[in-house]
C-alpha cells in the first residue's frame, strides 16, 4: 500500500505533463475562467431614448428611467433607425420610444402608451432593461392615476393612491441579490475545473503506470491515500480560498465541504482509473475529457435548469461526480445549505465512489500480471 | 499542387485507418453537439417548483394562490412558514416563494395597500428569473383584477377604468428573440465552441503522428513527407486541408439540423456565414498546429490547447456581452477565432444584423487566420533551418 502511495505520488509529481495538468492548469484556469466576469459589471445597462414628443412629461419619464437602478440613458436619438442601429452594434441594449402626442393624450386623460424595445439576445441584460423601464413607468402611471382619481372622483389622496395601486409587489432576489454574473457562474466553474484537471491528470498517471503484481485492493488504497493527501490541500485552496479572493459569498460550513469533498475526490479519482482502463491511450484521454467540459457545464443544471433537461440525459449526467458536486457546492457556498439539505448529494457521491471503485478494481484485476 | 494533393490523400487514408482520428474529427464532435442539442430540446422550462406561504387563508389569498398555480411556469406547493419556504429554496425543492401576510384581505379592503412579497433564487439565475417572471405576471393580474373590482365599486364604468388603471401602458418588444427562447442562441453558440477545441485537438494529434519519432526508430515521417511534397509548406498544407474540410462538414451537418430540423431562424447572409466558417476552421486548425510545432510534444501541446480553448466559451459573449467584460478579458476574447465566428453566426442568423456591421467579425477572423499562418510558417522555417544546420537529412 505504501508502495502504491509512493508510486502514485511519483506518477503525479515526476511527470511534467501530469504536474502541468494537476497543478499548473488548475492555477491558470483559476485565473482565466473568472476574468470575463471579474468586475461583475453590467449592473447598469446602457439604453437609448427616442423622444418624438419632447414635452415636459416625456422629459420627466426619461429622467426617471435614467435614475433607475438597472439602466442608464446614454443617448437621445431623433429616429428609430438610429436607435436600432445602436442596438445592432451593441452600443445599447434597449430603446424607449415616446411617441408624438404623448403629453397631449396624458393631459386629456386618454391612455398614453410608450414602447420599449429590449435586446433579448442576452437573457440577463433583457431582464435589466425591462425592470429598469417598467418600474419608473409604473410609478409615473400610479402618480398620474391617483391624480386623476382625486380630480375626477373627488377622493382624498390616500384613497386615490390605494385605488391606483391597491397592493404592492415587493421582490426579494435571494442569495445573489445584485444579480452578479460572477457569483452565478464561478462556483460551478471552479468545481468543473477541479473535476476536469483531476480526472485528466489521474487518468494519465493510470495509463502510464506499470502493472504491479501487488493485490488490487492495496494498490487502490495506496492511490486513494495519495489523492486525499494532495486534494486535502488543493480542494480547499480552490473551493474556499479562491472564491474568497474573488469576493464571492461564502456561507458554507467547512465540515460540510469536507463531507462533500471526500467522496467527490474518491469518485473522481476512481472514475479516472476506469477512464484510463477504457481509453488506454494518453492521446485519446486528453481530447475526450477536454471535449466533455462544455456538455458537463450545461448538464450540471446550474445554468440551464435541471427541470428542463430530458430525464434520460439527467440519468447519464448523474454518473459524473462533477454534476452532483456542482449543485451541492453551489448550495453550500452561496446559499448556506445545511447538512440535511446536502444529505442526498453526499449519498450520491458515495454511491458513485463505490461503483467506480468496484469498476476500477475489476479493471485492475484483469490487467494485473499473473504471478509466478 | 500535386505535392499538396499527395499529402492530403495520404492524410485521408491515415484518418480512415485510424479509429482515434475518426473519433476525434467526426464522431466525438457530432456526439457532443447532439448531446448539447438534446439538453435544450425540451424548450423553455415550465412547471418550476414554487412555494406559496399563505398566512392569510381567506378567499382573497386563496384566489391569488390559484392564479399562481395556473401559471404555466410554476407548479406550486404550500409552505407553512417563510422559513419552510426558504429551506425549500436552499434545498432546490422550490425556485421561489410568495408570502401573503396575515390580514392581507382585510388590508386590501381597507385600502391600506398590503404587500405581496415575491422571493426567488437568484443564485440559479435562469431558473429563478423564469419562476419570478411567471409569479410576477400572476400577481400583477391579481392586483389588476382587485383594482377593477374596487373601481367598479366606486361607481365607475369599464371604459373610464382603462385609462385610469394604466395611464402609461408599456408596449414591450423583445428584439431579435420574439419567442423569448434562449435555445436558439445556445444551440448556435455550441457549434463554434465544440468545433474550435476539437479541430485544434485533432490537428495537434495529426501532427504528433507525423512529427514524432516512430517507436520503431528512424526519422519522423514528416521529413519523408516534405521531400515527397516538395517542401515543408506543401506538406503542411496537405495535412491541414483534410481537417479543414472535415470540420466544415461537421459544421455543415450541425447547421443542417439547426436550421433545417430545429428551425432556428436564418435571417442573414449565407455567403457571409460560409466565408466566416472557412476562416474560423482554418484558424482553429492552425492553433492546434502552432501548439504542436512550438511544444514538439503531444502531451504538452494538447495541454496548451486546453488552457487556451477550454475556457473560451466564457469569453465568447453568449449570455454575457463582451462589451461588458474588463479590458484584459476582452482583448483575450478578441484573439480567439471562436469569439468572432460566434458573433457572425448570431448576427447573421438571429439578429438580422446589417451586412456592413458584420464586416468587423469577418476582418477579425481574417487577421487571426493570417497571424496564425505567419507564426506557423516562421516556426516551420526555423525548424527547417535547424534541421539543416544539424545536418539532419
């Protein structure tokens, strides 16, 4: 067992390529993946206005929109063609069009519509454009409606306000209140990077390993020990220290991370043994695992809701340790999930570890050189 | 020319006799694209789990609950308290929750403008936003109904009410995506993401086969190939052209399914798309080629390709506009061919962008391809000179 432990350590640290994957790639990915989202920009989305009315009320509405939390008016244009081009060229992500006669209709008590065009190519941006426009428009509408009720129905201000908007909708976004894209993507990305580099590195070690006549169970135990020693350092570094360095929330309990991390490392390492036994060649292992990254990203259900993924694909995805780990880690780190809420994921990872362990043992037994 | 054709023919028979190469170039990319398409095939998620905390338990609060239940985006279940609902959200049993406080009906009738509080999971932004949108719609129509009733009770007729309820109606036009489905965008984006990394990996592998010294000893086959082709350059071209064609076929097959079967709209110029695809595949292949020529070792080269291209999807600006990225990330994304090909694809299919605006991604692709080609040529020339200096055959 000690020999297997030493051999695995040497396989990782003496092989330039494996070391590059397990340690260097981990560090580089830790820098490259988060970079696009670093400043959590786009809190304020640029929009343009086409004001064909030019009256006082139109200017008031545009002031309110500009002051809203999620959008900012970057230009006032004179025609729709120019505004559409600004959106086509991605200089702006929304247009508010105030038609001619806006003020006149408002004064005469008729409904006075405006039009909002949002760039719906970007889901989150579109949401911001709509809420940035809708809230000021609704507020302005409620003020006008209350004023009309007071004038027309001779109501007191309080009753008029209640009739203009009888109940209030209060929205509370939980766990990522500012809607930051980094907070949304990075927890999953960190787990995925750890999983991919570990699977790739350990599978390469396994392929390059010379068969040993020692009993299979002892060999596996020695290797597992080596992974645990290495990842006892790398996993907290990557899943606790790095997110903190990027200013991501950490609401989790470290003991729960250990409870998730232990079966995750076992399952991933043992899966790597099985991949090595199946694919057999280094030139094939790396491209195949490389190609798996993007599908895993979408199958893990953090970006594309798991409810919308076909059940057959969900079942296949459940066999990959990164999938339950991404969900559980995100809930632990960003949402403060507790033990009972993570119990299913912990059990899931242990089952995967057991199954991959069994598979790895069988594969190792058939590959073992016969003694004597 | 004949030299190039000779090497290209040899490469094709090499691929045909090499299962790993067939897997890398054809089967794996198509399989990945099929899996990714299958992920999105069920369309926009509906029936997301949602908790309703009704502490009022009156006819009014129940009618709001019924409206939430009738929302296609949601499947609601009752929760006894706010803490139960928040546990549900943390554990993934709910994507959001609505709290109707005690005394809601009374406050509504007394015109005290009670609050309806909508909570949603903003960590899982897509699911949370879809659930919130459904709930918001139901709550707003509930409030609208209540208001109608109250105004009628005030003795107003229905026509007068309309201008009162919504003095400034907002007409909403989602541009480029009227069905409000991100599936078309994602489907369109996975093609460049998958092809970029697979083309680079395949070319790295193909070069490794001919540049490495065979296990049996002797000179690497590339030397003999160069002699037969009449130089390193024609030999390289002969090796790269088959991969370029194969990956163009992969893109073509994927797009046939995308635009033909899945009916992703194609509102743009097919000619621009085709030119873009050719430049993009050449650039991706050259990245793989350059990586191998620089490292001269398959393992190191493929790791280099991985580090450069595995995170590329995040830099392509799908879901998160490139314009909003920090400068350094934007420069890096500018250097990746997939970024520009994706922009061209989205612009010339879904966004119906005017052609002159699509010149930018085309010129960028051209510049990247030319730059990579120069680097590969310089590297080859250096290698050749070193081989001559070293007296190698």
